C-alpha cells in the first residue's frame, strides 16, 4: 500500500477513537467520519465499504498487538500457566481501558461485542492446549470459554475499582480450572 493511502487509513482508524467519546456509533455518519479525519468521502470509500467495515478494521487495528502479544506467551500454554495468560490479558485491557470503555458502552456494544468475542476465541484457540477431546466438543468448549472470558473482561472494565488485575486473573483461572477438569 502506498504511504499516502496508509496515512489516510490510519487517520480514519485513530481519529475514530476520539469521535466515539462524542457520539454513539449508530449515530455516526460517513460525513462525520470524513470530517473528523479531514478527508473526502471518495477517499473513505477507497479504504472501507461502509462504517461497519471501518469498525471491523478498527477493531483489528486495536487488537493486532494484543493477538501477537498473547501468542508470544507460548503456542500451547500448559494448564498451570493459564494464570499467567489471564494476568497478561487483563493487564492489556487495563492499559487500554479508555478505549474499551468507549467500545463497551451500551450503544456501541452491539457493534463491538461480536467481533470482540471472535478475537478472544482466536487468542484462546491459539494459546490453549486441548486434551484429547473430540473436535466438536473442543469447538463448544472454546465458544463457551471465550464468551465467558469476553463477558468477564467487559464486566471488569465497567467496574474498574472492583478487583485488581491479579484478583480477576486468579478468579478467571479458577473458573477455567473448574470447567476444564477431567470428570472422575
């Protein structure tokens, strides 16, 4: 991609965060976005199909560093290191608290939560090691665990003074352990 085009794309993506503070996503128009990014509509449509495509690329832009960060921990984290993974996950979201607080507000959540849950699922799938379970059961487990983790992250961000990073990471790790224990 030509540097000028990359500059415009990054401009849309980075300025969107500031604009979220002022207006709910459902009420943001293409004109609002292009005015905020100081570009014309045709430039917008070179990069994005519509504002939902912009949102999806924005989410990918914001979570790319987290994905690579989580994968770096270990390709197949043993069960005993789940606590470390959870601590890193909650630390990451704490460091970007303002961004995710905006994305999880009531009006924006319906646009953000589904792709967020998919990203959490991808991260867990890339980092967890599975026991010798049937693939279909692994898929159900992964969907269940990733949805629960996404909801726990959302709750924690919306209740910032409730639990420390270590407390929430420890509790989620305990829940993971209960769910993934082999039946006797």
